[in-house]
C-alpha cells in the first residue's frame, strides 16, 4: 500500500477543496492507477526478458522494487496539466485512461535518471534500499563471480537505466491517445530529455570544478530538476490536450519557479532530513560533495575557518556524524539555510500567482495548488 503524502498546509487555504489540498497526489485515484500501469509494463517486459534468459530476472526484480513507491510527481503534473486544459472529463473513460497510461512513462524516465544519478554520485541507497549498482555488486560478491563486483554493479545499473529509458518511450508511444496528441506530446518529451541530460552533465561539471557559484548551482537546479520535474510534464499534459499558448505560458510561470523550489527543498532534506523518512543516510549529500545552492551560499558567506572546514569535509565519503554536524552548523551559522528557506517561500508565491487568471478548470487549479504545497512543504 502506498504511503500517504504528508503535506504541511498553511491555514489560509480554507477556501480550497481541503481533501485535494491535503492529499493532491491521491486526487482522481491517480497513484494506484499509475502503479497498476507500472505493474502491467513490468509484467509484459519481464516476460519478454525471461524469454531471452532466466538470468534477466534480477534486473526486473530490482526495477520492481525501485518502482514500488515514490511520489509520482511527474505523471501527476502531466495528468493535471491535461486536466487543466480539458473540459468534461469522465474518470475511467477511454481518453482519460489513455492519458494515465501515457504519463506513466515519466516514471520509467525518472527511474532511469535515478539509477544513473546514483552511479554518477556513488550513492549507496535509494528509497531505503541499496542503490542499483550496489545491489548488483552485492549479487556478484555473494556468488563469488570473476572480476570486480563494483564494475559489474555499475555495468548492470547502466543497462537497467537504459532499459527504463527505452520503456519510457514505449509507454508513451503505445498509449491509446489520438496520434496527433502523441506527436505533440513527444516533441515536448524529447526536449525535456535533452534538457535533463544537459542538467546532469552540468551537475557533474560543478562537482568536478568545485562549484561555488549560486548562479551556476541554480542553472543545475533549473535543468536537472525544475523543468524536468514540473514545467515539462505540465507542458506534456497541455500538448496532449492541444492547449492554447496562454495555458502553456501559465504552466511555465507556475512550473519553473515551483520546480526550483522543489529542488531547493530536496537539497535541504539531503543535509537536514530524517533518514527514516528520506530513505538515505543522514548527511549523504555532504558525503557525495553535491554542489547545491545551499552549499554555494555557505561558501559565499563563510569566514576563513568555516571555508577551511567546507573544503576539508565536503565530499569525504567517510564523513562521520561529527563531520556532518560541523557542516550543518556552518550552513546554519552562515545563514545559508535561512536564505534557502526564504527562496523556497518566494518561489512558491511566484508559482501560485501564475495560476490566477490562467483559465484552468477549477479542479485542476485546486490540485495544482495542493501539489505546490506538497512539493515544497514535504519531509521526504
């Protein structure tokens, strides 16, 4: 059973539909329907791979575990992007069901991004489980196979991510949507994938050259996460609906600042989050040396002693609890944490203002408002 998505909601939303605001990802019964589609895809693809060899089962099993949970944000934004530009929607109709199927492909693209990102970052865990490359390295080690367990794990994870990328396309292209709608959506989808890969490279580049610039860190945020998580999924939904340009523009005004706020919240959780809720060890982003906006602000404002600690401790894979606490203290004492929280609030306000007068359906506007709070007030 999927866990409810906890959201801290401000007190001034009483004029909105409370259930949609408090549990926006549960509106239209969307998450279990996405999960059912994922399960169907994995069953079909698993059969195909089993016909190749029974040795393929660990790949499907790893993916089944990874996709058994998650917030489903990207398909949710795509779905409600479609709903916002569509009138007379009937839940369970052929068209509405086809949209749910099509946007589920974004979960496979996200799985690809997560698997490959964990390889690039050298992450140990994902959603409370071993990251894919660690999982396959463990299989190699337990079976006492020849060669390096780590190399085998990385290779298997890369291939698993590639499978997800392929299946993401297939899910979109084999949906029962009108062909013109698929063509319009595919144009946005292709652009989104290129932006995502560009953002991933910029992220690698920032870690390689030591980062330090807030502007460059924000550029990574924009292309690795913000556009890909919210703005482009909304555009995909709009494309499916054949929405007018004014709605597409409103989705950009809402989606881009909200996507940036979402990633900033992720960065805060990566340093200060509760491991039992985030599914990652405390301070894991600090061990990986991620050059986030939070870190860039701390570098910018640190004194010489603080900057020395940042240089010595950030990116140390063996960073212990004491080192994590030292870095956390620097981030708080320099005001980097407070400034990031202020940025999140300002971006949220800007995002929500873009929904005013956008001409969206009432239910979509209510859910998009709820999703905005869910994305920025979350603890996971």
